[in-house]
């Protein structure tokens, strides 16, 4: 059974940084692309970033490009998202998500999410 | 703002069928597979349909997907009160090099 557990969220001031982690279990982590998807309070889904199974390919939403960095450690079954230069509009629940393929096709498993609140 | 447009809401009586449209362009829906997700309030989304019309094992066949040109459609037949949720389409956008979600549609069972 696939399990994705996010940690690292919290309240942070604008301009500061945060690092989110996702512990994966129940599947062969190194075989699948992994993603981050966020959802602001009362809003729709917003895709953030994807990393290929081997970590060699990464893509980002324009809204976070240059500020966020996705990475993974296949030896530890961990996914990360480094959030820098945070803005109020980055406030959202951040979900760790597993893809059906080695990069990106469809998200078949989601974590419950961790809340990031950017406020002064 | 999303590049994929969905109606804000649809509704029907129990047992009836609803369809949810997802409109895009040639850079996204027109040349890439579409997925559909269901989300209940306060919970993580769930994959319903992938590759335009495929269901994961165990998913009820009341849910169906189709695609034509730059639009995709999710159908829910035999509507049940338990189907009340938000539904999102999603696909890769080759021009943006990014995955995009639709604006979301709330399904209400009358």
C-alpha cells in the first residue's frame, strides 16, 4: 500500500525559506516520477514541480521557477521541495504525489499534505 | 489562472448522468493524455481516469472519460450522493513544459 507522508510545513515570513520532505513507502520509489502539487485555501489544484525517477529531469510551474527546487534521495525513499523567497501567494497545502510512470502522466497516489503559511 | 477551462458546477438527480467538460488547446489536451481527479472536501485528490479513458483497477465503470480534439469530457452515470465532490482534469502542456489542472467542477446531486 502506497504511503506518502509530508513534513516540514509551518508559518514563515515573506522572503524566508522552508524545506518540505516526503517519506514514501509501499512501492519501489526509484521507479516512479514524483511531484508536488499545492492547493491554496478554498482554491483549486496547482501543480508545482515534477522530478523523474532517476532525478535527471525536473520541471517547474512558472509561478515557482527560480525559487523552488525539487530533489529526491532514492536510497532513502525521500522527496524534497526547497522553497526560497517565499511569498504570501505561496500559502497552500503542499501534497507529495506519485506518478504512474517514470516522469509524468497521471498522479495515482497523493499524500495528505503539509500546510505552508507565508505571513508577516 | 488555469489554461484548462471547466464549468464551475454541474448537478443532476440521483441515478442520472452528468458530464464535465475540460477545454484546452493543441499544446495541452490536443496532443497529450488527459486525466481526471476526484476530491472530497478536506481530503487529497483521487485519480479516476488516465490516458483519456482508462480506469484504475477497482474504479467503478460509472466513471468514463473521452477526448476529442482540444476538449475532454468526464461522465458520471448512475449518479449517487457519494459522488458529490470537486472534479479536476489534468494534462501535460508541451508549450509550458508543465502539468496543468483544470479550474475544477463541483458536482451536486439534487
